[in-house]
C-alpha cells in the first residue's frame, strides 16, 4: 500500500512538473518519461548481475520504446491515445512482471510503485484526450 501511495505522489509530481515546466505541449515530454521506465528494470538486472534478466527486460522494453519514439516523432491526432496505451501497457507489465520472469535485482515493492505511476499517467492522458477528442491540448499545439 505504501508503494502505491508513493507511486500516486510521483505520478502527481510528474504531471504537475511537466505542466509547471510548460513542456506539456512539447511532443517529447510524455514520450521521454515513458521511455525512461524500462531503464529502471535494466538497472535492476545489471545490479543483480543477471544477463538473462537484462535480455528479457530489453525484449519486453522494445514495444514501449517504439511507442515512445513514434509518439515523440509523430505529432498526430492519435498520439495521446498511443501514449495512454503505452503507459497503461507498461503498468500491466509491472503487474504481471513476476509471472513472466524473475529479475533478481528488482525490489519487491517496485511493481506496485511503478504500476501505479503508469496507470495514473495513462488515465491523465486519456482524460486529456477525452476533453477534446478532435484537438487535444497536449502535444498538438503545433498543428
């Protein structure tokens, strides 16, 4: 429960920080944050000295990196939806991670913490898309 509360706080700080830094309308802001999440799993595997876990983490990170890259490069109407799906997918990955393989360097609390962040940011982006489905304020300011 503490990990989820901390995850909620980090998600809130992340969104508010992006808003306060006036980078929310930049097409790279949310994709950059999404692309950093798999790096933590890489670090856990390296810390544990597990090449096998690192290879699995890289394999599972490729779709997340692809979503982040496409969202950062393409400023399209579906970008917010793509990002919301990417964050949600990573949240699901956090939740099912231990059933896929073991990363011995990952702390036991990490899936609840990171999953909470992912799901909340996904919900925020989906909410932003729902506010204006034809022209979301985020990311599309330069159309």
